[in-house]
C-alpha cells in the first residue's frame, strides 16, 4: 500500500514527521498496536485516544491519525492531523486499502427492531444452503459456525469493522451480513464499507436521547442507503418494509432498485398473508402464504409472531438477491434453529415455559406480547424487564403501560452503569396500570425472584436482555449474568430437585 498516495488525496491536513512507506495494520485500540502499525486516536464519549498516542508510539506505531492540532515530535513515527469529523473517513480509507473485497457480498440491516434477527436469519439460511457466511452485530462477530466473538457495540468503530471484513476475506468467506445501527452511521462507523444490499426493518421510539426526535432519527437511519452510492450500473438493492410509517422517507433516498415487503399491503413485492400460529408436538410454528415475483407459496417457519414473519421476508429477499430461486430458499426455512436470545422458548422438562427476548422498546414489547398471546392463553404471565443506564428514559412509562398486560411484573435494571438504579426502575413503574409488581434492582436477584414466585403452568418472559451474558455496573464494572442460564438453573432446582 502506498501511504503517500493516500495521504496526498487528503486535502485538509497537517503532517508531523516523515510518512512511512507502508503500514502492517491499523487499529483504534492502543493495546493492539504492533510495530509498524497505524494508530487512530478517536475521541469517544468516555475515552480520548489522544491520551494513548505516546503508548502507541512506544509500542512501535509508525503512523498516528489524530485531530488535536499540537506539535508532535516523535522519532520514526509520523502524525497526520485532520479535522475531528474526518478522522474516521481517513481511517476507513487506510483500513479498506489493506484488503480486496471484490468477491465479498455484503448485506447491511438497519432498523429499531429486527436487525439481529434478520442478519442471523440470513446467515443461518445461507449455512443451510451450503454457503459460507459471517455476520456481525449485537450478538457479536461470527464466522460460519464458530462461537460469536463479542465486540461491545452493535456496530463497532470503523477500524474494527474493516478489520473484521478483512478477517472474513482472509477466511475465504464470501457472504457478510452486519447490523448498521443509527449511532454507528451518524458516528461514521461504516465509512467506506461496500454495501450490496441495504435492509430497512422499522423505526419506533428509541434512542431519542441521541437523535433528538423521530424525524431526525429517520433521516439518520436513511444514511445506510447513501452507502449504496448513485452509480446505477452497480448491482445494488434496497430492501424496505412497506408497513413502516417511515417507508416513504426511506424510499426517497434510495437510488438503486427497491424491493418491498409487507404483511399488510398486498402491493408489496413480497407479501405474507393468512398468518397463523400452530403447535406441532411441543413446538410452535407460524404458517403463512407469501406472494413473490416467482409465484405464491405456502410457508411454515419455527418461529412465532407476525414480526418474525416480517423479519423472515427481509431475510428471504436478501438471500434471493444473491441468485437463489425463492422455492429453494423456502424449502429449508422449516429446518432453521431458534434465534439466540430472540423469542427463544426454553423450559423443556419443566412445568413452566420460559421465553427469552431482547425486546427493549415500546414497539418491541407490543410485538413480544402479541406473539406470545396464544401460548399464554389461560395461563399466568410473569414478566421481567429492566431499563439500561445512560439510555433514553422517556420510553420507560410507555413500556410500563404495555407490560401491564402481564399478571405479575418484576422491574429490574439492564446494565445500570452510572445511573441511579431507583431512577431506572421508577421510569417503568410510572407507566404501570396495576400494583402486581416488585422492584429488584440487581438483575440476577430479580431472575431468581421471578422463578421463586412461579407456579406450574406459568409462562415466564425474560425481556430486554436476550442472551447477553453480562451486566455493566457503576464505573464500568462488568459482572457475569445470563437471564436464561440463571432462570433455568433456578427453575430446575425448584421443579426438578
């Protein structure tokens, strides 16, 4: 890679020292610096990478990308100073120049809810079709059938994302799906990532502490479609949910071909109808008919809820756009495994059912309760939910009102961080319409409590966390916790001795 040519194209800059001829890697975490690496000094919410420049140089960095304009004097290391909002752009150019992704097919999924489900479904469908595949998102980074590697954010920083793409290519994997969060797009985390298929699932109340209002939030989500570019000779596509109220806005910013899906509008390119939930043995399925460009088909999937039908349509289209016949893809859907921490039904060999889900927005709770209503019919529902620290608290009362449908609620926290746990729990409590609830701030204790008050025949819903296996407490202290594991252990102690 010719560093000089890349730096020459950057017009607003200052350079301290002599540019190296080559770099061997690029990182934004100073702990990962090796000799002849480039270190990107990002200014984050809690950590400023400029404070680690000296350490990076000491560990062998030969190029630093920074935004603080001060005099730098290092031996054998150049410092490139650009405007703060340009740091990620420059870093992405350098990171992308270190690999060739011409054989990689990429799908990026954005939306308030459904990102993890859709990317996971795409990955799992491709694996059943015999394809190699990787995905990245809330559940981590996974290559083929390996155990996911947790990265910390739904969409990691731009350097990490490009490095993971390089890792995918090095492993001869040709399919990559990733979650594009609105935070990630606004903060420049997907700069220079070549996206072939962009998917929009929905937009509901969330992250208004960051975006300010729903209109701004919608425009920030639409940034994904700008990554497709406007060269219509490229084979790129936008997959858009017609059922969402922001569909028209998203559609307007999409220059490339649009493929629509819906469970309400029969004008969509892919339209699912006659949606029914059924039980076969001890397993729950959803059956439906789907109108497609290749005909009408009857489908059965091992998931429940209309929203999972919607997510499945998005995944189906994404795989179809890779060149598969629709009938071929539909033929393997019934073989799919449950999604990790998404409407995951647990409790085999127990007299209760346990459902683990990631629902953490008002819309997510509505869909969760709707999807499980048939399963919960004539049964007592115990629901556990928590509010996260440092997040949009305005949704708390809305959530409290929605989950009042449950017979009994345990209000707890979800990684409280430095926010007062009582404030977090009170935001949900304000919306409750009945008094059948308890507040237990430490989540592990809360899970144990909900099992303690359960009785045979009950349905326990563990919401807002899914399969995350940690809690973040004050001062960033991270402790182990898993809703499903703790719940199953306690339930087995109680019911199976």
